[in-house]
C-alpha cells in the first residue's frame, strides 16, 4: 500500500499546477467577474486558474494510477546548456527585434532560435517551423485581430 504513494515527479508537477491554479483563481476573484458576454477583469484569471487546478489534479491522479517506478534522478546528469540558452534567448530576441525590426523578424528569430534548442532539430526543420509560425502569426495577429504591431519597421505593409 505504501509503495503506491511513493513520491513521483508527476505529484510535484500536479501539486505545483494545483497551487498556481488556486492562487490565480483566488487572486482573480477579488476583481469584478462579469458574465461570458461582458467579461470583467477577474473572469480570465479565475477561469484559467480553475482549469489549471483541474489539470494539476489530473496529472497527480495519473501518477497515482501509474505502475512504473519513477527514476530517482530529478536532473539529467548532463544539463543541456545549449537548449537552455536557446529557449532563454528566443524571447530576448523577440523583444529586441520587435522593437527595432517589427513583427516578422521578431517572430521568425524567436521561433528559429528556440527551435534550435531541441537537440533533434536541424537548421532546415527550424527554418520551416519559424517560417510557418511567422506566416500564421502575421495572419492571425496583424490581419485578423488587428493588433497594432508593425510588420516591418519603416515599411508600410
């Protein structure tokens, strides 16, 4: 019976998601909630907090039902520093290039550099992914949602 309750990574992940979800829901409940048609500032934090808490319970629950043992190592023996660097450099590039270059170079550079952080990624697959996300992002955010973010600085598109 006690073997079933050994600590697994999924317990930690589920507990953290539950804690963050409850925190967001409690914090958001201090704002005006509104209705689905006229959402107030507290609507999204409460709803997303409840969803996050529910997902945390599901993740922890799957660990309870899992029969395979969790490995004792929480960190890989050899951290992937290049992957960490790429994932952290992507948003920094987005901020810099978004300010000086516009949406197209910012999204492309962010996705390309972050994709290179995957050890199985190639330059070609990263280019294809970055190009596809850039086209989708421009169509969605610039043309459909009319977000005021210039596509290219100094060029009127």
